[in-house]
């Protein structure tokens, strides 16, 4: 497969500057023969060496993902070691890897969880999963106690014990479930390639799932509980949920990015991950829209969020406050300590909802509020679906009950003379 390629000397700066694009592309190091950096649409960056075998056949070998090397020089050293084996010993690293993986696949008892991830699953996840590199990292971090265990001997009991320990340590169920999903995907592939003959998840008790009706689908928006809550401000006046939230965003202990993130979520309906990965290059102030690239959206489709006067002014002020963009990726809301994308704002969000005295209101509910506000103002459900990036208007019908007046008006027309 031919990839778009570019050449330059690999440095920390030049490597980090490579942004994901719609298609895979490769960068070649001008100072080390055959050293390649492969960048996928998911943002995964992986070092390879490209070489010719003793019979003249061109081949490539995966050295490892970007984060596995301290810097590009470490990747050059690793490439040099492989070149020494290729030139002096006639080695074929990729053929050796395939043979090793085949041997392990044929002998299920030989594979440890770690060896399977390193030799087989890592490459597969990077190519076939949108967040493959994150999945590999989570697996090694979360299931550390199982890494040396033979993959064919991992049982439902092992997974149940692991899950129970995690929950007792205080991990939230949704976090534990995400880790379990990573393990399920890994074991799915192990079953496909023959590294295991039985899937341990098949032995886990299955919970009966009730088919959700339209009324079961959770919709939480600001003001929903104003009629029966009696919360007062400093002057003794009743204050609603929306006003309390906006006031809470001024809490001095909050990171500066919290207020613009929450306000942008309320006015655009953007998801958390879309906000965390938002770049200045995605924002067109002239056209007053934000391009949400497919690689960062849940639907894997590009869509646009539109700026109103509030968000236009908010982002302009935020950019002015930030001054020159200091993070190399041009992120709108970088982690102030690392310059990389934020991964969580749970603690700050808890500070906000506690200060606002909001019950059962998640950051994702800002998205529900966005949709609810549009529907109550008469915006057609089809338009709301497009703005939210829903795959179909059926999902958006959960908000239809918020503006039933148009249905009554439609029926009333039958009585008109």
C-alpha cells in the first residue's frame, strides 16, 4: 500500500508536529536509513524500519509506538541495532516476528497476555481501532497482574476477581467496564488468530437487558427541576439551575479552561472528547463555525458546530487570554501541565455541580441541554439531529416531547373553516 510520505530529520519538535490526517501517511528520517514514522488518522504514531531481505524483497518491521521511545534518538538506536542484524547476520526481523507469532498462535499455552499484546494485538489495534494506541496502553496499565499469565489460561474467574478488586479500590463502574471492553476486544482477536480456543467472557454471567422505550431514554437539561426545587441566592431570591451553573463557573479555584469548555458545550452540543481535542485550526471565525473532524467524532463523520455571538466572543477572548499558542498541537484547551489534550475534568466538574447545587447533572448533559433548548425554541428535529451528529433523527426524537404544542396546532387546523 502506497502512503503519502514526507522527509525530514526526526526531532522531538518535528515528530510532535505531525498531525493526523484523513489518510495514513509516513515520514522518513533523513539521518537514518529506512527509519519511518507512520501516522494514522486516529493519531497513532509508530516507528518502523524499511529494509530489503537477502533475496532483495522489500519489507518493514515495527519498532514500536512513539511513546515507547524517550526521543527520536532512541528510535534511531533501535533501528541501528536491527540494521546491524540485517547486514551482518542476514536477519529478517519481520519474518522472525511472523514466525514467532505463528508459533505462539499454534501453541496457545505459550502466549502470555503481554506477549500477545506486544507481538500480535498491538499492530492489529493500531490499524483497526480508532483509539488503538489508547486501548493497548490501558490494557497494560489496568491488567498488570495478568500480563505474565498465559493468555489461554485467563478465566472468567480471573476477570471477576480483577473487576471486584477494581471496584473495591474505588474505580467507577463505567471506568471498569471500559477496561473490560478493552480486554474483550483483545481476547476477541486472540480467538480469531487461534491464540485461545475459548473466550472467557462467554463464561461470565450475562445480565438481562430490558429493551428501552422512548420514555426510558435519559434526558437531563437545565431548569428541569426548577419547579420543585426551592434554592435561593444571597438575597433570598429563588435561583434556577441555569443561573446557578453560570454563577458556579466563576468559582476561583477552578482551572481557567473550565468556564469556556462548559459554555462551549452548552452552546454547541459538542461532546467531551471533541472539546478536549479541539484545535484553533478547526475554528473558522470568519464563517463562524467549528469543523469537527471525523477522527474525533463518535460517528466517524465530519460535522460542523456553529458559533453564535456568545461562543464567538468567548473563543476570541480565550485566544487573546492565551496569547501565542504554546502547545505544539495548537489545542484550544490543552492540559496546562503537559500541553497535551485533557483526558478528564471530573474533579473540576464536581466542584462546579457542587457549587451550583445541581443533582444528577453530568458534563454530557450540557449536550442534552443544547438540544432541549433548540427544540423548545421550535428548531426542527432534523436540524437538531444534524447539529448533534446523530446517525438518524430517530435518536433525536427523545427531545420531541419538549415542544408538543405544534402537534396540537396541527390538529386544530382541521377545525378551521
